């Protein structure tokens, strides 16, 4: 099911729900502020939401969310699918619809594809050998080995698509549910030129889930919650939200694991305002947070630590020993923010 809204209709909505909108003629795009994540303290000052009219794509470089125009309008306006369609029909727009309108009323189109188009399983030796003459596949296999992603203790199969419009030539990381079914995915850029679209991109038109639910060991007492799925691969019971922002859907999924003690492990960027703010918010909510010890201050994240030390994982005790909550956690976060 593919519904393309008239560009002028989308532009009108972009001006309505975003601010400081500017048009870029070179790639026929519009840039403004993001009403979804509100861009933290930078709201009104930075513009990181982009509408690429040629591709019917809206992308926020701050919260790393992607939408087609229809789903973005539904998300930020609170309008139903039927209300949006009625607005389009009431306007003087040239509009084409590929599916019977009556069959779509009150439905919100979702991306039901498990993985990007024609994805290649990079953990399958047969598939990798078949594409061994492809430079992109060779590069990504080399990168995976260099980052120890093929030997990490909590690893998953990694994929790549050579054809998908949005996720082409990027490492695709699947988010499995507890039944081992892929419900979501993120892709990571391999090449500098692709970072203009964002270092990490999420599955288009889908609810973000939690990485690592299929690998949870019921014999362990803790869940270790990371920003990125790559870091979550380097300890048992590592899971990831795929960013700092947590959706309502993710919060509901996480609450199903209430029997586990939770430790939140953000990247080692204590002076970064968003990281510091998120840590303090977690403490205020009664959560336990990991404070990076002095001997690890040179590492940005867990993957960097493991690569430097040539290890495939870190024991749970390392995180438990350096986990804090309440007033002590607040004091340590503030102290780090001032001393680094």
C-alpha cells in the first residue's frame, strides 16, 4: 500500500507544524524544527527535520526517526487517516491514489517488511561468498570483524541491502522480539557520504521496539540497557532502545520485564548536555545508572572498550559495581559533568 500526498499539501503541513522552515532548491527539500522530539534545548534555534519532496521522506537528524509524509502528518497532527484524506480531497490538489480509498479509511499504513529490500545475511557464509566480488559487501564484512561484531557474546545476525532506497549500503541491525521474530531494525552508515542521511536510520513507518529481547537469559537478575544495539552486543542481557529517546511503545515492552533489575548505560559523554540530562532524568525516575569509572574515561562506549582490549564481552559485575541510584548517582553525574 503506497499513498503519495500532493507535495504542496505536505509543504503546507510542514509549515504548520514546524518552524523556521527553509527551502533548499538543490535537492528539493525543506528543513525546519522537529515537533516530535522538540530537539531538546535547541528547539527554535536548530533545524534538523527534513522533508525530501522527491522521495516522500521526512527525517529528523536529532531523534533519528523517519516517516513518509502521510505518517508524519498523522503523528504530529493527531488527525486520523480519514481526516487527512478528507483534507486532501477538499483542497485543489492534483492527487493520485493507488488503492481503493474505502478500503483504507481509519487505517494507518505500516511498514510490514521484516528487513530492507533484498537483504543479505552477513552471518551466512554461503551468501557472503556469493557476493564476495561486491566491494560494499567486502567493506562491511571487514568492518564487522574490525569491531568484533561477529564474535560478541550477545551478537545477532547482521544484514545489508544493496538496493533499498533508504537503507542501501548500510549495516542493518534487526530488533527481535522474545519469540525471535524481527519486529524492527536500524541501519548504520558505512560510508561518510551516507551520513548526510543520518548515522543511524530507523525502519520507516514502524514502531521502534527493543533490541536483544530474544537473547535475555532468565537465569540472570539484571537487564543492561544501552543507547545503541552495537554496545548491547557486548554483555549478556544487553538490550538497547536504539537511542536516548524512549517511545511509549518501548516503555510498555520494557515494563513486561519488571522482575529484572535494570541498569541504564549511556555513552561515556558526561559533558554532553543531552546525555547528562537523560542520566539525571533516569535517576529522578528511580532508575539505576552506570557511571563510567576513571580507568575507562578514554572510551566513548562499550564497543570501543572491547575493541581496544581485544575482548568479546564484559562481565555483568563490571556494570553492577559501577551502578548507582538516588542522591549518590546525582552527585556523581554532576561531578563528572564539571570535571571532564
